[in-house]
């Protein structure tokens, strides 16, 4: 593994570990780039009549933005009910960004109403049918009307990329840099989290990427700190493929900030690793983490299963041509992946690939689900309502819905 084998859970923290008294972190040995095999070794399965019912589902085009000389770059997507959903987008005309938008649906995604939001959106957080926040370029927006109207709030730092709220008043903001912030009044005022100010990491190399709570009290904030290789060239990656594919990936520090008291206090756990820890999903006593790698690495991404009861972890999905960009836990044992079928080694370029939805009922057998042939993009995100209703948004202006 690129993440030091059997150490990801010591970084992410199993539930028993979350409840223990914090101990001084033990130094981890430097990460070593070892030979990594494909997982699963036999490749993907076709969902035949004997496959699980979920795997036999078909992803159909629910929404497609198709206007001459225009395109729509979809960002975040969230459904708070079967009918009500919110998304962020940027509209382009003749290749130039023209409008930054919030999209809102009340019919399950068949039609969307557009609202201008001024600045480019980075992320969306939806708490319930009423309360939602959008992080824009140096701006935070809030709606208590399900996205129908937005008001501007203060953002604690222009480098903040995401927010996470436990209630309409209690939340956190995080992004580039060591420091993340907390609010107790819905984002009207913010203060730095004390433990983050004390982090001994190079702030300009640090990305705080995802916050997740498994209970109202127990949660974690995931991040990576590593130096990035700089290339002095104005040419994009797809025009200079040898540049990105020969680029040496540098190891760094993968870490989490863990809380047992609803964000009152936090402790850091770290490990040396290659790649960026982009997302952690938890459900009951199991979880999954998503690691993203640069084009110069052998694999575009890796998904690891986590047993939160025992602290065990193992790689469950790693394929050369599939760049996983989102994960979701399904039922008691299933997991759904969304991603892009990469074109050669240029996985991080602006070249579109086919959208993929891959499901496993047990983290061992993986099914390549049926997907609308038009679905393409460079990034795909999952939205859901419970375990029976799922959508995938492609940044190429497409929303797909899972049906029978």
C-alpha cells in the first residue's frame, strides 16, 4: 500500500480509540513506495441475473444541460428529500465562465431553477430541507429557505473551502492551511480551533479535505500535508503528457483531527503516506477512505475499508483506469463508488472520460453497473436519500439517477 500498511486506522481512529484518553503520538517511519497490485485482482464483474439487486440497477440520465455554445459545470449536489435538491454550478459560454449559480429542484431533479450567487462556488453543505451553506471564492452564503434565497455571511479566512454543520448554529470551516474555525451562531462569527493553531505542519502545504461525524459526539477532520512539485509551464497536462506522467510524487503526512465531545476538543493522529486523504465515510462500525494520487503514480486512487471496532484496515479497490472521486456506504455491508474511466495516464487533466458507478455488496466482489452511454466528465459526485435513492452528478452538466 502507499499508505503505510495497517496504519490508516491509527490515523483515522477506530471508535474504541476515539473514546480513549489521548496519548502522545508515536513517530511513524517515512512512507516507502512499494509495489501495489490491482484490487480486486480479477477485475470488475458484469451484473447478471444472479447479481445483487442493487448491482443490477441502471443509471439513467435525469438531467442534461445541452445548449448551443454553452456548458454547465456541476459542482456539489445534495438531495434533502426525494423531491428537493440543491446543486452548485458554473455556466460557460464560448468557453468562458459567465454565471456562478445555485440550482434548486422540487421535482426530484427533472427541472432546476437557477439563482445567481455572484462568486465561484467551491462546496455546498445541506443540513436539512431548510438550512444550507455555500462556500464561494472568499464568501460564505446561507439559506434558511432550502436554497430559494441566500444571504451573505462572514467567512473566517479566504482559504476556506468547506463547512460542516451539526445544527443550524454549530459548525466548522476548513480548507487550505492548518487552522480551521468553529462557529456557534450559524456562521455569523468564527474563532480558530485552538488545537489547529498548535499544529506543527507547514501551513501552505496542508489541505483539510473532509469532516465526518459517526455520532453527534464522535467525528473527525481529514487532511494531508505534503510539498507539491512545481512546473514552470503554461501548457496544460494533456499537451505535455510526459511532464505529468514522469513527475515524482512526494510523500507527506496524512492526518486526522479527532473529537469525542462534539468538537469541544480535538486531538491529532498522523502517519507518513503517499497521496491525499480526500474523504472518509463511516456507518456503524465500518468505514471507507478515499486516497487520490497524482498522474505520476501507478494508480489514480485507492479505497480502503476500515473496521471501526477492531481498528483493521485494508485496500478494497485499486484499478489503473478508474479514478474514484466519491464513495458512499450502502446498507449493512455494501459500498458504492463513483468515478471516471481514465484516458491513459492523464487522469488529472481536463480530458473527459466515461462516468463509472461500481458497487460491491461485501467489499470483495465489484460490479460495473449499467450507465447511460452519454455520461462523461472529469469528476463525479454521489447524492442520496436513504439506501434506496441515489444520484450521480457529473461536472459535465449531467445528473444520473439509479433505477431498476
